[in-house]
């Protein structure tokens, strides 16, 4: 085992004893992983005391440890004294109650913390309010993961306000929350002025086509965002059409995830038109979007012209042999695509044979298994 990294694999009091001993005796320990060890509040309090004097630990994983209010309060005090911690994973514990503002304030005023994971914590609007206020003044956090909480449009509003003034956050993960159309629109408005965010994950939120249209407007002026994830956001054709218009103008977005949005053939067609002129996008994921042969044929025409797309994911659609033949013809001309995923479509033996014949330079996946 490395002297700079330690994974505690046992559970409960024994795990805590081993962790505390490591913090006291290992003068070079930089990473401590206590994932799913059930240390609870008492363990967290003891660990917090150790962190006050430790001067080497940079990464601490406390995911799923049954830490509640007393433990988190102890950590909030420890973080004021600790000067080395950069990465903290508190996923799967809890911040509900009056402790949230105290904890977030201590975390966000730390000048060393760069990555914070608070997913699966039942964060609601009150907690999001406290977090948003802290983000306005924080000057060190680069990555913030808030996936699978209970953040809705009100919570999105306060986070959007924070994004307007925060100047360091580059990656924000909000997947699997309850952010609707209004929340999507206010976050999009923030992206018009925010100049540091590069990755924005909104997947599996009910932002709908209105949210997608607002984000599209932001993409027309935003010059820093490189990855946008709208998987299963119910954007439909209208959302796809708006994003297509943005792609004709935007020159920085390189990765766009649009899985399971029911954009259909028409959505694929408008995105194809955008791909004919877009010179930045390298990954486009259209998994599970009800795209048939007509949509595939439109995408094939775009691939004959586009020279930047390297990955196109069309798995779990309804593309048949006609669409496959069109894509095969495009592959004979296109020299930049390296990955094409057509798994779980309706392609028969003839379409599969033609695709395999022309795809020597492309990682191709066809079939059902």
C-alpha cells in the first residue's frame, strides 16, 4: 500500500481506529478513503479533531458513512483549522437542518478546497440557499457535485445567482434533481455572464423544451462551456431545433449529450444541418431518441461535410438498413469520425455487412448484444 494513500476496508470502530492512527503516524498521507464504513457522528467528531492538526491530507472520502448533524458540525470546525484538504466527498450523508448554513460557510471560506461532492444528501431549497450564498464569495472551488438531491426551481435560482459572481467553479453537476423549465431558464441566464464554467450537467431534470431553448440562447454568447449534458430532459423536437441554431454559432462546445429526449427524425435533421457548419463539436450522443432511417440519412449527409465530430452515438434508435447504407456511404468520405455506436437498432445483415466493410478506421458497434 502506498504511504501517501490509504483505503480503509473494514467497518465501524475498527475503521475509525485505523484512520486516526494513519493520520497521526503517517507523515506523508495525502489520501484517505473511508467509503461506506459507518463511522457515524462519533467517528466523524474524532476524525474532525484529528484534521485540525493534520498537515498532509489532501483527499478525504467519507461517502455513505451515516454522518448526521453532530458529525458535520465537527467537520465544519475542523475545516477552519485544516489548511491542506483539497478534495472532499460527503456523498450519501446528510446536511438537512440548521447545520447546513454553518457547514457550507466553513467549506466555502476554505482557501484550499477545490472539489466537493455532496450528492445523494437530500439537499433541498434551504440548503441550496446556504450553498448559493457561500459560492458567491468562495474563490477556490473548481468542481461541485450536487447530483441526486431535491433541488427544484427555487434552488436553481439561488445557484444561478451565485454563478453570476463566482469566478472559479468550472464543473457543476446537477443531474437527477427536480429542476424544471423555470430553473433551466435562470441557470441559462447565468451562463450568459459566467465565464469560467466548462462542464454543466443537468441530465434527468424536467427542464423541457423551454429550458433547452434558454440554454441555446446562452450558448450563442457563452465562450467557455465545453460539455453540456441534457440526457432525459424532455427537450423534444423544439429543444433540438433551438440547440441546432446555437451550434451554428457556438465555437467552444465540444461534447453534447442528448440521450432519451424523443427528438425523432425531425430533431436529427435539424441537428444535421448544424453539423454541416459547426467546427467545434467532437461528441454527440443521440442514444434512444426515436431516430429512424430518415434521421440517419440526414446525419450521414452531414458526416460527408463535417470534419470535427469524432464520436456519434445512435444506439437504441429505430435505424434500419436504409439508414445504415447511408451512414456507410458517409464513412467512405468522412475521415475524422472514430466511434459510431449503432447498437440496438433495426439494422439487418445487409446493412451490417456494408457498414463493416467500410468502417476499418471507425470503432463500430452493431447488433443487440
